[in-house]
C-alpha cells in the first residue's frame, strides 16, 4: 500500500531569512537595560584591563544576561542572539560564545566582587524607578542551595551534606517580589552558615543604599542559627525569625517545659493536627509548632508529636508569627526560578571564579525579567512574577525586523495572545528616564 502524502510532509524548510528575530521580546529587556545604563556601568566598575578577554566587559556581560533571559543555560546558547536579526533588537554588540568563555575565565575573586557591585547598583537604580519597598517593611529570605555538576573537573565543586557533587551558593531574596538581592558562590564543601555574617552585613548595606528605609526583617532556617548571626542582626538593627534545631539539649528542654494548656490549635494540614506555643530560650522568644498525624494507621507508626521551633524578636502572637515564618518557604520558589528561569541550572566553566561571575549574570537576568514585567506600573503586582511565564508571553516571540518608510519596525505574529501586554510594557519602559550614578 502506498503511503498517503499529507500536506505537512510537503512543507519545505529553509533557514535563510536575515530579518527574522528569534526572541523579539528582548526589545523590552534591552529598553530597560538602556534606561539603567547597564553597559556603561559594567564598563566603569568591572576592570579587567590587561587580562586576556577582558576588554569591553559591558557588551560581554549583557550578551550573557540577554541569552539567559531568552532561556540560555550554557555559554553556547548565546548563539541564539546571533540568529537572523535578533541582534537588531539589542542595544549592544552580541559577542560569540568562544569570546564569552575567555571573558569568564579572566575573572578573579576581586573581579567577581566588582560584578557584585554592579548588581547592587542596578538594584538601586531599579528601586529608584519605583521597584523598591521605600518606607514599607522589607522581608528578606536567606537560604543556600546546591548547584549540581557532572564530572570532577569543576574547580571548587565538592560533595556536601546532601552528598551531591556541586557548588553551594548562598542567596537572599525579596519575599514579596522574588528579586535576588544578593548572591555569593561558595565551594560545594561549604557548610550552610559559612560566610553568613559577612554576607548579611553586605546584604543589609546593599538594600539600604538601594533605598529601603523601613523596617527590615530577615528569615533564615536552622542552618544559619548561631549567636554570631543574632548579634550581627541586632547590631544592624534588623528584626528576624530564625529556625533552631529542636533536637539540641537546651531547646528540647525548653519545649518539654511548655505547659499543655499553652498550646493553641492551628489549621495546618488536612491529615493531621498542629498546635503552636511559645517559651523562652537563652532569654529570647522561642515559637514552637508541633504536629502529628491523625490517620489511625499512620498514627500507630508515628504517634508522637514532631516539633519545629524558631527564635524571633518580632512582636505579635505565636500563631501569627508562626504563619509569617512559614512563608520563608517562598525562597525555594525564587531559587528554583533562578535555576530554571535564569541560567543557574548549569554552571558552565571548570574555573570557580568564572562560575561565580556566571552566577552574578544570572542574578542580573533574574531581576531584569521581573522589572521588565513590572516597572512603570501604577500599583505593585498582585502576584509573583515567574520567569517562565514572562519568557513565554513577552520574550520568546518570533518576529521580523523590517524598515517601513524609514522606521525600523518589529512585526510580530498576528493575534499573539499577549500583544496588548507587550505594547503596554514597551510604552511604560520607554517613558522611564535613564538612570546614572
């Protein structure tokens, strides 16, 4: 029997149109980059003079950042910016992947710190445009994560407490928007609290320089629990909720001493019961939540209460503070978004400092995605910005860049579902006055 020739089988494919734009929505991000004067800022702050690949760092950082915004997770993915006329919607020259690899390998620890300073200044400029909390309370979640790698030739990669080979960066995110406020790459063997004091000092200084004038609250898990961390937060005038390990002797004794009448029931889980109470530990307020299963079969296996506790210097009743601290879990969403949405699911180089620079570029891409979707709005967004959603609706749009009566015109698909959102965002971003130091 002869095969029926379907119309789809008759479609011819040629990759030969020089005017096509692979990711037309990069025009939005490029517009914001111009308003933030990002290329000039990188050229002024990141000083790689004399190092191989160190010339003109601004265009190289922006090539990496725009590639990450478009979905890149490897250096070679930057080639998508050189497809068709994609470079025509970007405000800088697009660099080749081989050049970018040499550029990243030219970084030392000091140069990475310079790129961190760029991220801090960009944060200040974006917040000055209306993205910042101003005098409102700023809640910051600090956590660490594991960036898994393959192979044993990645400098600094090691097996940590999770028994996974990789790096162990520490990150601080803004609870209401998901912005990454500070990030630091660490070797895979680093324990959770390593460098926490210095990181927090730099973090608080950064957000205050950026314009956060209201109360600052930091939420951390038990990996950062230490007297030094508490003392640092107190010295900086920062409030906190800090999880503790309930199996340590002093904490366990404080929990056992809680009177049964002091526990208040809360709505926590559909297949169990939960209660909250408070006591003191070393003169500090300790909020404790205990949970147990109610299913008869499972209750026979785990009949006892399981306890979770955190220290705090915040005002309020135990039930509301417990609910507040549980929201620390949103940091996991932000970390996942940084990995899946802004290039950190992969660390590309065998050099530790190159991967540290890659992290800072990912932070810039992560934040630019959010600001592209929100800056210039009359009111704060009513939901969290997710990179995948922004990329799908505003960035990864096929288009054609043509000259229409002397006017460069980007032509997108007819009936694109989010065309009105795109046009509103472009109009809002173009109204922003350029920000300089």
